[in-house]
C-alpha cells in the first residue's frame, strides 16, 4: 500500500478557510473565498496590509466611519474616464476598464462600532419595505428587488453590503437631519462590497457566482446614479463628465455580464431582463402606439431628424456609419419605452449607452457638438425618470451643461430637448 501523501502545513491561510477547516491556496483572494463570493482575509507573509475579518473591515482601525466626500464625482474617478474611451489593445481584458474605474473608490474602511448592527437591521428593513419598491415600476421587478436580491445577500456578504449601502443612501435622501450619518454608513458598506466585487471580477466568472455579481453590479449603477445625493450641494459637479462616467460603468458591467444575457432570462433575476426588453413579439412591438406611452408624440420624427444633421456634416464613411448607428440605438431605446406604455423602466433608456459606438463616447467626452446634440436628445428619454430619488436632476443638469458648448449655428437642434426636459413632469 502506497504511503499516504502529505502536504506541508501552513498557518498562513485566510481566516475563513481556517474557520471552515479548508486548505487555503494562500492567494488573494483564495479560491475557496472566490468560489463562495465572500471577502478573503489572506495577506501574504511579510505584507504590510492589515488582516481583515470576514466582514471585509480592517482590524486595528479607529472606531467609527469614514467621512462622506463633500463633492465627489460619480465614482470619484473622473481622471479614469479616458481608459474607457480608448479602444482595447490586444490581450486587453474586458474587465480591466471597469476594474480601473473602481480601483480608486476603495480605501481603508474603519471597523463599524459594535452597536451599529442595530442600524444595519434598520437599513435592511428599510430596503425590503421601502427602497425596493422605488427601484422599479413593474411589480415583478419590485419583487425581485424586495425578495430575490436580499436572498442573494444572505448567501453572499458583498451583496448584503451593497443592499445596505443603497438603503443608507436612500434614507440620506429622505432624512436631511441625519444625512451625514446615513452617508457614512453607505460609504462604509459600499467600500466593503467593492473589495470583494473587484476580487471576483479579477477572476474568471463562474456559473455559481454570476447572479451575485449581477445583483451587486445592478446596485453599483444605482450608487453611481445617486451621486447628487452624496454631494454637498446635491448637484452633479461636472454633468457631462459625470454622465460619461455613468455610461462607462454601465458599458463595463454590460461587457462583463454579456455571457449571461441568455441564462438570466431563465433565472430568478429574469424580471430585470424584462425591465430592458419590453417586447416579446416584434409585430406587436412595432404596432405599439406612442399616444399610449409617456413619450412626446413627435419623438420618433425628432430622433429620425438627426440623420439630416449627420448627412450635412463632412464625415468619412466610417464616421458617418457610427453616427447613424448612435441614432438607430436612440430610436431603439425610444421604441422600448413606447412598448412599455405607462410602466417604463430606467433600463430601457439606458439601452442607448449599451449600444453607442466608442467613437460617439469620445465625441461626447471631447464636447463635440454632434455628440452633445445626440446626448441632449437622450436627455429627453432620461427626463422621464426625474421623479425617482436616485436619478433626480440628471437630465436637467446634463442638458444645462450641454447648451453653452453648442455653437449658434446648431442651437436650433436643442429646441426639442429644452422643451421636454425642462417642462414640469
């Protein structure tokens, strides 16, 4: 009988592996923690980084919470935007751009005082009874936010941190007298969740964890949207730059989750797909009446009219093709909203940044008049979500930032956006 193979004992594994009596592969994050979607505490021998508990909060830190930033950008990452706007080079990971965007959002997160578990219970209760119903119009989507996402949170600690972060920022918007307290809680939980989220994105996505990643990614978009709530004056610091950052996060997440766009339709998160794709039958979709929707009656003619603007510009064939593609994508977003009737979801409007060519992203970022005129027309679709707490102010502030950038020869193209974005809803 062959002698039993032994392995070298080590005391350097992460706390979670030790607690569960598993062999740790002594990497960060270790394979066991990655597979279960939990925070890994492993620190290589000799590394100066302090060890972390499973909660993801550093030990030995002063008690209390980090102060909320006074005037953050959507991710406090405006200087990273160009990385999203540059075509990927050979060997470039599709996750890399989003990881770059998220990298500087992480900082040392102090340990929560022990009594704050009561506040966490308050936040969880608020999310399930109040916040969840504010994140969607469709009842199946509300149920998903209220029941399915918390269920993922029970099994995946980083998702739970995301839930508590969103609940805290929602309460900050509702209770001005306690705003700073809730913003600090939100900042804490968001950073804890991001630590594991980034670690999971650094490794190949697996069938066991894609739903948890999808849930956190969905909440990350809401976190980005809620930037005005987090800023001192409740405004976007640089609206055009901020909307580029928003689009960059959306496109990065979409690229990561692309392989799972079909599995999601057969999963417990299927309602989220319905919140973007409003139709099931093309014939029924195209016959939907705009008069029964929230969009202005002349929406499709106004969007189609942008083709005249492109035709009058001296573009090379590939430039012209990209601009025409951006118009077609804008029309597609509008058609989704028309098909949804009175129950539109924000994902239908955000279909546009999923699809627009990289050239148009760069044009908007460079304040190119045509790119900004396209963005102004997108603001009309976006403006129908002005009453939601996390999107309030975006469409109007972005349009106000666009207007001074448009030369007098093109200002007539802003008449329609002005009329519909700034009117009372």
